[in-house]
């Protein structure tokens, strides 16, 4: 075994970097994608209260995307600079979700607000990420009342790894019929140019 203090850099690459080049990466860089109603609900929660709060999300993986279609609000304590999930009530919530046919294995997103304070992963948040999750990966999300939002992916196995994730909204697809209707209206009201 190599002792830590005997680590000597021998390759030319000094720091690990995400490979984003299409020709070299196995997929485009990872991202967090919120379905529109999830985004609207979160935006409402964040904007509407100066208290810290906790929300959990069901995450599905598609290619390079972690997609969130469903949220759950667990019982939690909440203050101006404090929030914690009620650990006594949590097993009952998981039971309830399972009985409702939800896949609790997909509960991989932990969202919390810093209220009116700046949004960043505080040392307490990082400590929670390091110690609280009994799964191989988890996404954490922090925001504040100004809707300044940040997300990170933490992988715990086979080695611990943290990646900042960009957040996207998935807009519903517009049907061709709808587009036709819009274009008909536009064209019917476009007057002839005299120039
Ligand atoms: Zn925090």
C-alpha cells in the first residue's frame, strides 16, 4: 500500500477535470433537468418564504440527465437559518410513498432553502452530504428567496466524487397542430408591405 505522504505526481495532468469534449467523453456532461411543473412549484416555495425548508425529489436518469418529475415534502423543522428532516416521521413517509406505488430508490434529490441568506453549500450542508446518505449517489440542491439555485452530484461509490451540476428546465413539446394554428393567426394578420 502506498502511504498518502508518498504520493508523487507522475502524469502530465495535475487536477481531475470533467471530459466535456464530445469525441472523448462517454456522454455529454451531466445536468439536472426539472420538469416545468416541478420548476414552478420550487420557484413558488423558494420565492414565498424566508424560512429554510426541505423538499425531496424523485430522480430518473436518462443519458446525461438527472430528470426530476416529482417532489415530496417531508416533515421537517424550519427556522431562519436551520432546517432538518424529522427523522422520526421519515420511515412512515417512506412507507406511505411505497404504498402509493412510488419507487423510493429514486428519492435522490435533497433540496433546501437558505431563505433570505446567500445560497451556497455551507460546511453543515457538506457535512450532511458526507455523512447522512446511505446510497451510492445523491443530488443536493440549495437556493434562496432570490431563486439563486445550485445543484451538485455526489457519488459515494466506488470512490467519493463531487460534481457541480447545471440546472435546466424541460419545456413541454409544442404539437405541430398548435404551431400551425399560431402561424395561421400570425399570417392572417400580417399586412402587405408597401416598401
Ligand atoms: Zn444549507
